[in-house]
């Protein structure tokens, strides 16, 4: 979709913010009807909160902004494939669509490991698409870890 690149670019910029804070560079934005309703970046280290992944922070921000924990009709854009915790939160929030950049081979729960969203028995189904700005997102996280190994 034409807007996918635009919104992924916004998530990518938030991932840069995470990297500058010493967090793993993952960014996320939640959009409904072409309007940004929530955003977040990885912050588990700084917030001392293991659940403060970019997706969870964006979902919390959106829920607070719209005053509802259910977020139907939304699209979540995230730079890296979500983990099982984040996929579960998206299901509970009733997110309509997920778009992510690069796969996460070890902990990804959409295409890499668990394939959670492909389970037809779930009470809610989320449409998903992978690979938007995949190379940029992959390079961003690889550069971050390469720099950490050197330092």
C-alpha cells in the first residue's frame, strides 16, 4: 500500500531514538484512517520494564489517546518482526493489520518461529505483511549490535 512506506519511515525514525538511548532499535507507530494514534520505541532498559517493547508502548499510547483498549481498524507498523508477547497484545487490542520491516529469526512470532497470527482458531485475525523497508530495518539493527560488540 502506498502509505506503508511513509509510516514505516516514521517507525524507523523512532527506532533511531531507541538506539540513541542505548536500547535495541525498534520503533512502532499505530495508525487509524491515515492518522497517527500511537507511537513507541523500545525502552525496557531505561524504564526497567521487560514489557516496554516498541509495539507495547505504541499500543499503550494509542489506547490512552483514544480512551479504549480495543483498537479495531488500526495498522501497526514496526521495524522488526514482533515477538510472542507483542503479537498477543495486538490480538487482545484487536489490531486490524500488522506491517513489519525485517524478520527476527530468533524471537519473531509472525514468520520466523511461532507463526502466531496464522492460527485460524484465534478469536481475532490480524492481516499482516512483512518486508516493508526490510533492508533498511535489518541494517539498522545489525549496525547497532555490531557497534555494541566493538565497544
